[in-house]
C-alpha cells in the first residue's frame, strides 16, 4: 500500500511538471506534444510548468473580448438609458470600455459609427447600434459569442476611456 502511495505521488508530480506544446503544422493540423515544435510551425503555445496568466474571465468571455471588443458611448446628460445599457452589459459579464462623448473629435467618431451624435451607442467588434434597445444589444452580444449571463463572482466592468 505504501509503494502504491509513493507511485501515485511520483506520477502526479511528474504530470504537474510536464510541459505540453500546442502548434499548427504547415498542413493546418493542430498538434499537441511534449516535444518542442519544428521550425516551420506557427501559433505555438506552451502550457504546463509555467502558470498561465489569467484575469479571472471565463474562456468564452476572453475569446469574445479578443475578437469583438465592446465600447459603450455615453454622455454626461444621458442618465437613464446609459445606466440601462451599462447594467445590461454588466449582467451579462461583458468586459467593456465606456467612452464619454465630450470633444468635437468624440462627436465625429460617434457620427461615423452610428450616423449622428446619439447616445447611448454600442460598438461590438465592427457592428454598432444607436440608442438602447435590450434585444438589439443582446443580439449583437450573442452573435459575438458573449455568454447570456455573467459568471458567478464576476465584477462589473466598464471604466471610462481616457
């Protein structure tokens, strides 16, 4: 029994120290191996002994945020609708940047995005929506792959952009 315990401990510690490499070979196949990739491989990722960095976001949220970043355009005189838009994004656990429209450059950017200087406005990746309509916001977020609800313990997002 004692030998079995020692063997289990040895195997678990060896597995914890092992490194795995993940890459895409020249023919487009994804390869996972314990040996380093050949020179022509691309999209190389190393996992295992080194602790992966995490910001506490679920994988689905991280991928959606990488591919389709979210920006909420607001203004100082937008109270109710901007609050509703913020709340919807936070309830879904969407990391977003809030940009308060104040300067002429901000107004020009918003006009190019939605056609006029109307807030709130939401930009998800390259798609945008003028005003606040929960179903339209949810549709954009669903298409981008954001989860329907925030993960347990998720903190509200959305700091003002500088």
